[in-house]
C-alpha cells in the first residue's frame, strides 16, 4: 500500500494457499503495470505467472553466489531447469530437471494398502466431512485446498492424533508423520548424530535415497538449523522411519526451488522402493504435479466447514481444482513443466472453451 517507484517483495507466496497465491499474483501484476517490481519466489509456477524477466542466482550455498544476465521468464526458467545458462556458458547443475509430459494413468496398478471410512471431525467453530477412500502401496496421493479447510485435521486423524466424532478409523498400519510445523531448536546434537540414533529407521533407504537431502548439513547442530534445513531433516526422518503409511504436511515449506524438486523426486522414489503409501499436503502446484499419482481435493468455507473428496486420478482432480480456481495450465514443450496461463489470454480462453484446464501442451 506504500507509494513508491520500485517495490522489492521477498517470497510473497510463503504461508499462502494456492487461491491466496493467485490473488496476490494478480495484485502484484496490476502494480507492475505502472511501477517497477522485483520479487524473490520459490514457487516456480507463481514465479512464471508473475514475471516478465528473471535473474537466476546460482553457486554453492553458504560459500559463494553469482547472478545471471537478465533473461525472459520462459527462457530463464527453462535454462534453470536444464541446469545450463546458455549466455554465460555455465553449468549450474549436473542433471536436468524434467517433468512427465503425459497425464498419469487413470488406473493406478498398485495393491490396495489402506482404506479409511467416511468420517466427521467437529470443533466448536469448524467441522470436516471426509468421503472414505483407499491408498495403494507405492502410491503418492497429493492433497490440495485452501488454508483452514481441514487438510491438516484430516492428516492428524489418520495419524491418530485426533479422534473423529463419527466413523471409526482404526488403521492397522505403521504410520510415520511429519507435522506442518517443525521445531528442533531445543536439541543440542548434530544432524548426523540425530539420524544415527533414530530407532526403526531404514538405513538402506537412507544411504540410497535420503542422504543427499541432509549430508551437506551433517555437522550442524539441530538447534542452529534454518527453517528449510529443519524441513529437510523432518522429511528425511518421516520417509526413513519404518512404516506402511507416511503422512507429510507441507514438505516444500521453506525450501528453495532446487530443494523442492529434489524432495519431490525423493518422495516418489521412497514410495516405490519401500512400497509404502504416502500422503502429501502442499500448496505448490508444480511440486504436487511432480510428486502425486492421485489427488484429493478439499472444498468448503475456510474456518467454518470443509469437505474432503475421495482420491481421484490427477487429470480429473487437478482439472476440477483449476476450474474452481478459474485458471488453466499448459505444458512447456521444452521441459514439460506446468505453466499457468495468463488470465484472459488467448490460451486461457481456448482451454476454458474446450474445458481443458490441465495438461495441455505448448
């Protein structure tokens, strides 16, 4: 609201749900029509939607950093994902980050692992109704919806931390749970010591899949970790704990773009390797696109009532959600990444006319 010529906005999407992120993006876009705006953002879909040009910052964390030349948003984000800056002739990552360019299958082939019934959870000022469903072995189910609509409550009920008013859960499964908020500030030991002393921990999976998430912070004490570093430790512990069902509440929070993409791949591979079921609550559409086999959509009136629909295939779930948000997405041909169409653009109008809200290429 301040009057200025130049606005610097650092991570505007933090703590916001998808609807709020889009609302803020529209406000910033309007501001940018007459003013100069520079933002720092880790949600790639929102960054792409918001900006005309980007700078890429690269280097080695806590050691050195460098800033690229100014690039168009499409070109710059593609180069970032490919790990090679063409104009600088510089490689910033050893591997290219790619996305599936075809919609996930409408039928997941894993065995049924866990079923939960219809249930209700009530508080003095909020109530949640859940349609029963099933979660299959080796499957990752994404959970999306606005803030204060019951997503964390749903996860807590499955984890056994909350009891529903109706519907008996009684999951006869080993459950690992990473809560929404993580705090290791009171712990004195190092990350390496902490992981080494964990019980019921899959050390084989840790060495093969999880170690890259935390090995750079091994010598650090838990109480000295940043928010993103604590998040990486918490995700590692949740996935590494012996379980049948792993519940991850906002695993991408506080993570930079590289770390988000790395965590999404680790989650998928851990689900495959351990043949476990994983539920992921997250507001980053690109993250959910990378990690999820199926999707659960939460609707309702935030802070008053919520409704959890049963898991459905990605195309149906994401299409319904995007239609509710009144936005469309397409695939970038070069990298396969999802892109949000500018509102009222030609592509946006074309896709809405066809009823194609998700997974259109070009």
